[in-house]
């Protein structure tokens, strides 16, 4: 009966369908909000969903995955890294991109100037988000692609990974840790934009 729960994509589709049903019920109770409010709400919703994916994976990589991978031997890494990391990093990268793009739409729509307290806060948060997304695409992903490829080749051929892999892994780790650090003030300023006016 609940086979859709066995597939994350079907579960996600069910979540969107449930949202449509609940929004319909809610609209029947409260009436139709103004047109501009819908534009803002849709982009806010996209921003939140993508942001949860992005920052959730960022925290997973830093608090769980990094330590877990250190506990594996070379043979185990040869199985885990090529299978896990491309998929996880795909959701991570695209989550970052969608979060920032939806956030930019909201910033330019709701806070086009730097006049108010909330305007200044959201621009600080948005700048931190841009820096973080740049780290994802310019440092973390290129380094991780190399690590995945080298680990896969080592597992297939039995040859050791290249000596530069340690430096590349450290560079990716530091960029990821910087993003984790920046996420803390970023989230503060995102909330401050609407609650500390």
C-alpha cells in the first residue's frame, strides 16, 4: 500500500502532491492571497527546500562522512567513494545552486536596496551564500571529482592513489569546513532579515 515510501523520488512526489492538497484545503479556509504574495511564497519555498538539502548535506559531510571515510581501509574506500560520493555531491551541488538562485530572486524582489535593517541583514546573508556556492563549484566539486576518479582507478587497477591526493583532499576538506563555518552566520542573517527589522 505504501510502496511509494520505498523510493525517495516517489516519496518526494508524494510530498509535492500532499502540499497541493493541503494548500487547496488552506485556501478554502482563508481565501486566495494576493498575486505578489504567491510569487514570494513559491521562491521562498524553493529556497527553503533546496537550502535544507544543501546545508543538510554540508553538515552530513563534515560531521559524519569525513570521519566515516577515515575509518575505512583502501579496499573499502574503493567501494564506498565511487558509489556514494557522486550521488551525494550531485544533490549537494545542485542544492547549492538552486538555493542561491532562488535567494537572489528573493533579495532583488524584497530587498533591492540597503536602506533597512532587514535589507542589510539579507544582503550579508546572501553574500555569505554566494561565497559558499563558489566554494562548492570552484573548489569542493573539482577536488572531489579527482578524489573519486583516483579512488576508483586505484580500486580497479590495484595501483596506489597519486601522492597529490592527500593535498587535494585537504583542500576540499578546508573549503567544506569554511562553508560549514560560514553557514552559521549566514543562517543568522537570513533569519534577521525578516525578524530583526
